[in-house]
């Protein structure tokens, strides 16, 4: 059995959202599974001494245009939310809390959270919104709300972020296949070729 593919993303990344809509089906074509890892780009940017691309003069306008173009290219529904980028601690913590109980449910939550932000314009930086999304999937809202306040859940996300950076993750989406890193949804074709050939 080949090692699973690792997919690192931040819920505030449109490119991460686009990859989330494609990576599982691509991996399945080659008999591979995918491990999903939400991270916080804010912590990564502190380490790399960079800032969100949309905040960079000149580059920001291009990136916003590219979001829409990439969505059309990949045929993924997309609307840039009114408030962007946003903090995603609540969504990432929810993912890991759910993952420890039910991996498939955590994956459904991740899709629902991405779609709530980039299709419906919902503010997933708000814990109440995140809890509502999870409750729509049958999650106990009271239990989740309590869990999000615990030191253990907060520490889990911090540890996951540190582990990601230890593997070299500096942006999102970041996919590792058999030890080979690929940064960006525009690397999908390369990932496909790598899976087809076993490396190049």
C-alpha cells in the first residue's frame, strides 16, 4: 500500500478550496488516499516573513483576478467573500476535533466550511458560524462549542502547524506525494503526472 498523499491548506485560501475539490478524486484514480491538514497561514507568514498576497501592492489585484480565472478553469463555483482574508482558527480546530472522532465526518465538514465561505459568503471566522455548519452535519453543537475553548484543542492546532512547517510547508495548498512537495493548485497537472509515472 502506497503512503497517503498529504494535503495542507488554510480555510481562507481560495487556492486551497480549489484543491480540496479535486485532490481526493485525483488520488483515487491511482488508488491513493489523502490526509488533510488544515494549517494557519498567519503563523506560516510570520516564519517566512511574508504577508497575504492580496495585501501586496500590484500583486494583490492580480491574485484576485487569478482566483476567479482559476475557478473558471477548474469549473469550481466561487465567489470571493466580502471580508477576505479571514482568521480560520475555529474551522481548523473543529476539523481536528472531528477528525479524532470520525475522519469521514471531518472531511465532510472541511468541504462544507470551504463551500460556506467561497460559495455562500458566510463568515467562517466566527465560531458560531463554524458550529452551525458542523451542526448541519449532525455534530453536537454544544459539545463542539465547549471543545473549541479547551487548551487541548488549541494546542492540537498549534502542534499541527509546527509539524507542517517542519516538513517545509510555506503556503497553501501544499501537497506532498511520496516525499515530493507541490505548492499551489496550478501544480495539479504535475501531481497527476507524478502519480502516473511514479516520479519524474
